C-alpha cells in the first residue's frame, strides 16, 4: 500500500495595526502636560491625574499588549512599563489625599523612585540604538528627565525642577512627533515626517 503525503503551506499574514503611535501619543501628550506643571505654568490638578490614568496609563498598557501580539518584546516592555509608571505616579499622589496610605516618605523616597525609572529608561535607550533617531530622542531625553527630576527632589532646588519641566516638554513633544510621524507615514505609504532610521 502506497503512502500518501500532502504538503500544505499555510501563510499567516500580520494584519493588525501598528500600536506604537497610540503608546507614543499616550506617553507624549501626558508627559508634556505634567511638565508644563513642572515648568511652573499651572498647578497639579485633576486634568494631569486623569491623563495619567487614562491616556498615559491605560492607553499605553493597551498598546503594550498589542505589541506583545506582534512579538515585539521591546514595545511590550516599554509601553506596559510606562503605562504602569503613570498609574503608579497618580496613586502616589492621590492615596495619601484619600487617607489610604502615608505620603512618599519625603524627597529621598520620591528621588529613589525617579532614579529607578531613570536607570530603566537608560537601559531601554541602549535598546533604541538599532531603531531610529526619533525613538532614540524619546528615550534619551526621558532618561535625562528622570534624573533631573530626581536631582530636583534631592536638592529641593526649584530651578532644577523648572529646567526638568522644560526638558520634559521637549521629551514629550519628541514622542508626539514620533507617534504622529508613524501614523502619517503609514497612512500615505511614504515618508511625510522623517524618523531618521539608523
């Protein structure tokens, strides 16, 4: 009896959209707004807290889960981590006000929190060296931002926090640019806004 074999090739095509612009815009817009506060333009209020929970937090987590589906470890790690950063930052600010926890424990505790995020971001920045200059700008300026904010907390020098705020506006704006560039470039299938690939 002859053995019958059939060779079938199944081609699986990736048909999901690019989640990176959602994550970059959630991060960028929220970062700009928080750093307008750090620069001294307005007080910390419900607008920033709501953006931190919704767009900075939840939208980035959604983008990170979508990056996981695309087998992108870097995107998953970045977006889920920074989404949870925003949610944790909001909780740090509101839990004491609600009487559910003590405050951060002073400037050293908050500086320690920011330094940990700065170290994480610097290592993630190393991962961007193979991507494009736009993403490098986002992560490089974010690492600087975390360390400047930590320095402001450690020293209590308001001018350092104001400088961090201005640097944070640049960081957030670079993320907004990168996210919108990806949307426009994919939509028009050509380079509308350059990302400067490595």
